[in-house]
C-alpha cells in the first residue's frame, strides 16, 4: 500500500472518500472532486473510494461525456502513481473491468480487509449493514446476482438509463417513507462483521452521517468511522501513520 516518492520519502496519508454521487446535474461537485484528484490526492499513498462514486452507472459501455471526463481524471491520478481502489455502492454496482481499464483503478470487494500502516481495518460501502431495511436488502440481493446483471447489461443503453431513472425515483420514495433508524446500520450487524474479521476498526459510507463512533468489540475498544457524502462540500478521511481524522474538503489552494 505504501508508495515512495522520488526522494524515498513516504507520502503523507491514505485517503478515503465515498458517496460522491457524481452526476451531470451537479457540476460543482464534479469540479470539486476533480480539484481533489489533481491536488490533495496526488500526495497520497493511496485513495479508496468506498462506493457511490457515480449517481448512476448503467454499464461500462456507456460513453456518456460527463462520466468519461471523471474516468479521465481518475486515469490521470493513477498514471501519476497513486493507487486508487474503488468499491461498488448501491448506485454504481455495475462498475466492471471496462471501468478499471478506463481509469487504472482497481475494483475491490465489499467488504475488504486491509492492512493500514500495521492496523487491520475493515472497509465496506455500508448498505449491507442496514439489515433492518428488509425491502432494500432483498432488492440488493437481486441486483447483485450475476444472472440479473447479465440480462440488464444486454438491454439497450436507452432502456437501461430509463430503468435507472425509475429506480432512483423509487429509491427517493422509499427513503421518504422509511424511518431514519431503519436506514442506518444495525449495531449488531456492525459488531458481527467486525468480530468475523477480527478488527477493531470499520470504515464505511452510505448513510451520509459522517462521524467517528466509539464502541466495544470482544471487550476491546473499537471505532466505526462513517464517511460523509459530497453534497455542499467534500468529506475525506485522512489516515496517517499515527493519527486519523475526518476532514471537510472545499477546494482552494493546496
């Protein structure tokens, strides 16, 4: 994971973001993310994007100019020598090998266990931990099946886009009708996942509720770090060798 500069000095930190929901309807956030990639991210050991990079991704064969531009900016980052790891979210679960080829990023499983400067850390998008939202979990299970995805990707692009727009509208209705506590992660699911992987640190997104929560796992102090969404400003977890913090990113001079 560690990357050395030409002077042999380790880069400053590993960066984590999620829930950018990049879309042509929000050009300001796309511009802010582009500035982040060409600025702060260039000095990182690695960048992890834990799901929902895009508001929608209907297949690697989509040549939409907006999404192509984002892919080009990611390619510039990886070409500069910064490893970038991308996890599927609930909006862009159809990212595939074509996306990897276009960007130089590497897709990683949800969940993924990493060694972060000597600490075992579990990464997740976070939606699988919202186990009380049973209708959503059933939908998630259906659309993650390879057979469902193969059938969907065989449809014309225009049909896929129309279906994606319909799904987004349905998601907004579901969100408006579902209690907030049900759409948040389930504490027992969090503990179970951390116990299964033998970790005291979990980093995830999805809920759009950035915070660092203290908890106890197997009678040991632990942390659940929630990444924020990129709406009016960016949200970045900066993890250095001896410290870490959630930071707002608003652009400006680096």
